[in-house]
């Protein structure tokens, strides 16, 4: 196996750690089996794709930002807002991300670096949509937890909606607030033979 292929394989395996890292904000509320960072990133990408189409922009960069937006958490874990008060989380994210991609081939490293910076700067439509997708995924997850009896999940729904910047994300959130989120599958189970 060539060294380059081994470095790519190592990066892929490291990304797999995200399947085992639970989103930490939820366990503060007592949710023992919260979704993983990988699960969050997957639905974030789905939301990013949908908002991209609603906002009439190309989804490629948004999807990439959503998929790799939390890759650094494979090294530094997911830190809830309380913990971030005591840690320079932005600096830790940057350091972890930089070390993760350091030995990747130039083309991969260059693209991931560019997208990482674009997302962090929040100056392009794609970066804004990717961030909205991240926030909206968390809001929808909070609504789902609320529907499953975790009343404290509503605390996550107080400030975050104000951070949504696109009309599409704000409309989706208004709909999610007013909708029973499990209704989609209940209709499917009402079939007649």
C-alpha cells in the first residue's frame, strides 16, 4: 500500500470515530442515548442540500461543509456550551482540523482547508446555508426529543432560531415548530390491504 493511500485510509477511519461520539448538549438534559456526531452530520447534510435547492445555490460546497463541519470532534469531542466557556474551542477546532488533514494529498487538503475557512468566515451564501443547516438540524432534533417527552429540550429552541439567516431555514423551522414531526411515518402505517 502506498503511503498516500494509507494516509487517506487513516483519515477515513478517524472519521468513523464520529459514529461513537454522542452530542454532548443532550446528555446535559438527561438524554442517555443521544444521537452521534456522525448522525448529526448526516442529517445536517440532508438539510443543507434541501436549503441549497430552496435558496437556488449549488449544493456541492454546502454538502461538503456539512459533512466535514464537525470532523475535528473525532479528536476533541463534542463540547456543549457550558464546557466551551472554559476552553478556547475555536482554537482547539482549528488545531485539530489542521493536524487531521496535514498528511492528506495536496488536492484533498487544499479543498477541505478552503471549505473549512469559508464555513468559519460566514461570508458566502454556501457558508451561511451550511451553518443554517447545522442549527436547523439541532432545532429539529430538539423538537423530536421534546415530542418524546424530554421537556427540557425546548430550552435549545429559545435562542437558536434567531441565528438562522436564510428565509428557507426560518420557514422550515416555523413549519417544524407547528408540526407533529412523526406524522410523516404515521400516514405510511395507515395502509389498507
